[in-house]
């Protein structure tokens, strides 16, 4: 809570659940964490009963007086019983992007340099016939064709990627839940080809799937209704929704999505990637300007390129960079003609999938309003995963959904299904139904997939008559805070926001990336490692995705092996001193209120 907001509450300008200002003053706390350069202020108020979480915490005392967008609510565990807290969203914008020591960057460049040098040497030996070439050979009459790959891309694949190819594309032979089974494979020719051994790695802990709420599971109730819909409608519709592929179950899902997000209307698509790449060209075109975060997903980038609009990239989550571009766009207009832009569209993600960072939504909305721009929010990784009731970053920051012009999300992460959605005003959705390439030309969503999404969303909303959904959301939040706090305590450099279930651990050096992935698999832990060109050359990492299905015992087992490997491979590069004794009380012991 900012000092102004806290003062307003303490002075009685805001009524908190009917409590008098004296009671608020008595329970007002200020916490300053110097180690993490973070300030957290909150009010602790006695819980009023089992239903208090469903009541608005702040009520307006006068016309125009609203709860600041950055104020959230938490439940604090205290000696005298549960308390309801009003916490500032300021800490939600505090993200960790610690720089590696200089020697680590130097050694990383040196490692790539040595591998590159030997790669060119091996290419020379292949050219003169001293080393066998495993690549497919071009026929003589095809050598004048335009190459499919650039020279360096081809070189990188042959000499760097092939060395470590065994760490990707591992075949899974079970349900990819919190634990899964992997088919063992080996290579006899340095990863050019693989053969299966016939053995299976059983019950490996799955830390790579973005199964945030744990709906990738063998749930008997879900499976029964999904099977019933498959018998009723079949597996596929074999038509677009504009022709004869529009089923009642599709319309039911769209109404449910709109209700879940608190918007007027929504429409769904069978593919999450196409939800971005095929809808953005319908929204903007020539004469329009797209301002895109530099770490946006490939689907957003492809959609922007296909639109024909002018694209400018601002620094990641940097409001100064964004405002500078907005100001220049408004003042200067289009190049050469200096005519005003037809539209200015800001494109951001809720949670960035490789960084684990959370969008600075309140500031972006303020800039959007100031410069009369539009906002496109991709909540692929944030919908269902953050917010007290899983409604994404708009709920996390307490902003009005109407301030986001285009809300996009996917069903592949938190809902254990496939596809995506676009939501917003009815005029927007009606326009996309007739102008979106994905709506006009692609097949309708599979009915059993649609039913899986409906069941998962009703569970999250509590419309199935249970509290299972809110329990999963709370468990994910608890797992996220616990896992991040323990990694910081161990000395790893991790990226991202404390609320983000995407947890990247920086490994930096290419040799350590390979050794880390192989050693984790030896310990029956499945992880995803990522390097150049998916990340900057000096920022190779392992990406852990937390799930509500992970138990504390699973996380402790993973953390134990991480601690061992961190020492063995010298991966604990952090120079920050982090004490979890107090921060775990503030972060781990805070339960999201329903």
C-alpha cells in the first residue's frame, strides 16, 4: 500500500469492513525488506467469518473515491487466529533480474567461442573428406536452389545443437501430470540418431509442463463427461463454425469464459498459437502502429508481422521506454506523411514464459489512457495461475477489465486442454467472428476438448458445487512462493516475479546447461533447459513450472537435488544475501483470500 493509500485508510477516508479508524491504526504494519529492496505495507484486520472473503474489502465513502488498483488482499497467519490483510501490489512489480558476475559472462562467451572454433575446423575436415558427414547431401541439379536455412543457422544446428540434442524431444509414455514416465533412448552416433532401449524411466517428477492447476490428470468425473461428449458429438466437427461446425457446447463455453473474465463477450479458437497470429491481423493493418514488448511470444510477433502494421519494440516492462515511443508516435505521426496513426496498439503478456516476469499492468493502462492507445493483453500463462480466484493479472492488480481492450488467453496451461480465446466488448468479438482468419478458415474446437475446458473452468469458479478450484489456486500460490524463496536462499540467480509460477534458474554456460539437464534426469526429475537462440547468448537457463499438483515432498526432493547440483556444477552465482526466516513468514505464510 502506498503511503497515501495507507494514510487515507487510517484517517477514515476508506471504510474497511465497517472497522473504525482506531482499529485500523492499531493493526497497521509497515515492513521494509532491505535484502530484497522491497517495501510491503499492509493492514491486518480480524476475519469476520467464513464468508468474509466474498465481501468487498474496501467500500467507497464518497463519490469518486475508489480502491487504488495496486491494493490486494491476503490472509495472514497470526498467533491469535486468521487475519485479513490489505497488501500493496507494489511488491508484485518487484522482479528479480540479477546480473551475473563478470567472470561468468566471460567464461560463457569463451565456451561458445571454443565450440564455434572447433565447429569451423570440423566443417573444414568434412569438406576435404577427412571426417564423415552425416548430413543429407544435395543432388547436383538442386545446388542452385535457394537454401532453406541461413549459413549460420545450419552451422549452429550441426555443431552446437547436435551435441546436446538428447536434452530435448524426449518421448513421454504416460499422463504428463506431476509425475510421468519417460522412454529411455540412447545414441550411438553423437545424437545424430536415437534408438529406444525398451526401458522406461518411471515416476519422474515433472517440472517442465505448464500444468499450473493440475488439470492434466486422470479425473474420473472429468473423463466421464468428456467421454459422453465424445460419444454425442464425435472427436472433430470437420467444419468451420461459420458453416456447420457451430455447436451448442461452443456457445456454452464462450458464455462461461465471458462470465469468468467479467467481460461482455468472448470467442474461442481451436489453437492457442493461432489465437494470436491469426487475430492480430484482423485488428490492425497498414497505417497502424504496434508497440510490442521485446520479450513477447513468437505468436504475437508473427501476428504483428502478418498485419502489415508498423512495429516498434520497447524494452521489457520498461514504462519509460514505452512512454517515449507513445509520445513520439502521437507527436510525430506516421513516417514521411506525419499523419496521425489510425490505431496505436500496445501488446504485452500477463506472465512472460521465459522470464517469469509479470506485466506492469496498472502503469501500462495509465499510459494507454493518457495517449489514447489500445491494449492487447496475452494471458496465456497468467489466466488461472494468478489472482485470488485465478482470473489473471487483471485480478492480481485489481484493475477494471474494461480497461483492457483485447483480452487473450489459452486453455493449454491452467485448464489442461487446448485452444485459446479472445474476450472483450461485444462489438470487438462480433467483428472478429467475421474478419478473423482463425474464425473463418479453421475447424471448430474439438467437442471433448471443449467439455474439458468447461469442467475445469466451472471447478475454478466453484460452479461445480465444490471448493476444489480455489484450493488448487491457493496451493499453486503457496508452491510458487515456497519454491522461489528456497532457491533464493540457496544462492541461485532466478528471474521473474514472486507471484509467477514460471521459475527460470540461470545456468549461463552451455556445458553446464547440458550437464544440468542430464544429471536431473539421472535423479528422475524432468526439466526444460533453454539456450541461445531462444534466450540471449549469456542467459541460458532451466525453466521450472510449478503446479498445484506438486506436493511439498516433491518440491523438497527437487530442491534437495538442485542444492546438490548447484554445488557440484558451481551454479550458485547470486551475490545477494537472502534470509528466508522473515520473508517466508511474510510470503509463504500469506494465503490468498477467496
